[in-house]
């Protein structure tokens, strides 16, 4: 049935042509018996009315004028109403639904006049004046209903077309905003990683100067300095690889915008700040803390910061949160949960935070920069959960 329905929608002229053939057959059968008037005049008028039905959707305005001309010809040639006159109802509906505005108004006026004019042209001598008026009004109702139905269909289609256009426009705007958010977030991450790399290079320079100074007097200290240079250099190279993936041309940095970047140790201070603002936060560290790459520490801090910021903003007055840091052998695990009413998921996607990033867009970009994974979504019992795993070695 669905295939048949789709076929009929794709070939409306075939459908209309089929109905026109049926209407033509019924009309010709009655016309052959001389019931509706002289066959010589009735046959061509019937054919023209059936043509109106067949082509009503391809050229509605022209078929309306043709139907009006046929109606006038019926009055002149004294061909009484036939089954083919049903085409006039059909064309009134079609023009009201799909035709031009002038054609719709013309169809309404002609339809309201058709029944009274027909009653005057072919009156029933046995009816009283009141009965004749009632019959004329009764015959006018179908034309009015056909026009009202067609006009309501036009209004409904216009309404849905407007909704579709609005939805498409909003989707494009949302995609554009997401792209802008991604670009801005990557640029900001690049600036932060610039600080990380600059810090590592500075450490290497200081250690190199120290090693050169004590190379002869204290070889052990020089060796230790060289080992520090080696490990710091490897970390700087790893951060530089990530940096090259997000740098964008034309990035302008205002003076004074670079600031020292937070690390994992400062997450506890962040939790204390949240507690001071009235948000109960349960903070726990599992595993053995150890030094981490600067990019991993920065990513972990920003994820916790934005998650707690969102809890304060959308969690409600009685919301609470928990933060878990888990040190694995090959990575750092993060779990931030709250039991508040939570924000709509779209706010996470579109950046509904008061913090430093752009919601899940920023989180995914940060986690992707260090080769990690992120899982975020509403909790079954209410609230929101954010889980991330940050590897200690960059993915190749």
C-alpha cells in the first residue's frame, strides 16, 4: 500500500486522468439517453469538464477559466446539469488549495453564484418561491465547503512550509554556532598549550644552563639535569604535536592574555571554592598521585571546572556533586556526577556554561587533544554524569 501511495503522489496527473475517464463514462451514458439535454451540445461540454478534472493540478487557473466558460455555454445552449458538472466543485477546491489568490477569489464568487443562476435558468415549476430559494441555498453549500476545504489546506501547507523553513534555518544556525564554538575552543586550547610548551622549553633552557655550569665540578648534578632535559623535551614534543593539530592561521593574541594554567593539584582548591559557594562536593582521589603531562592536567581541571559550574547553575538549590580522580597505570580517570535536576542536554552541546569552555563541545575537543575518551549524559536517577579517561601517552 505504501508503494501504491507513493506512486500516486508522484503521478498526480495520472490519478486525475483516471477520475476524468470515470466521470466522462458516467456523463456520456446519461447524455446518450437525452436526459441532460441535446447530445450534440452536451457531449463536447462534458468532454471539456472532464478535461478540467484531468489537468486541474497542472494548470489550475486555466482550468478554472475553462470551467467558467463551459458553465456559460451550458446556460446558453440549455444543457442542464450533468454528472460532469462535478468538475466545477473539484476545480473550486483545487484553485483554493493551490491556485493564485485572484483565482481563488474568482472561484469562490463563481461557486456562490453558480447554484442560484442554475436554479433561475432551469426552475422547477412545482416548487414554491421559498422551496426554490432553499434549493438554491442547499446547492450553494457544496461550493462553499469545497472552497473552505481547499483554503484550509492551503493555509495548513503554508504553515508546515514555514515550520520546515524555520527548522532548517535554526539547524543551519546551530551548525554554524557549533563550528564557531569548536574553532574558538580549539584556538583557546592552542593558546593554553602554547603556555605548556613554553614552560617546558623554559625548564629545558634553565636545566641546560645549570648542567653546563656544573658539568666539570659536579658531574652527577649535570647528569640529573640532562635527564630532566630529556624527559621535559619529550613531553614538550608531545604537547607540540597536539598544538599543531589545532593551530589556526590568523590567530591574534592580545598582550597579557596568557596566564599560568591550572593543574590537577588545583582541583582540590576548585572543590573548596564550590563548597564555599554552597554546593556540597564529595572529592576523592584513588590510586597513587604522580606527575602528569601538562596537557592532561589542564584538561582534567577544565572538565571538572565546567561540570561543577553547570551543577551550580542548573542543579537547583539542593543539588550535590561528587568528583573522583582515579590514577591508573596508563591514564587518569575522571568521574563528575551531580544529583540535581540537571540542564537540558542541548545546553551541554551548545555551550550552556558560565565557565571557560563551550560545554560538551569544549570537553570533547580537550579530551580529543590528549587522545582520551569522554562519556556524558543524564543519570538514571536524575542529575548528570561526566566520565573521561585521559591517557598518559599521546595516541599515535
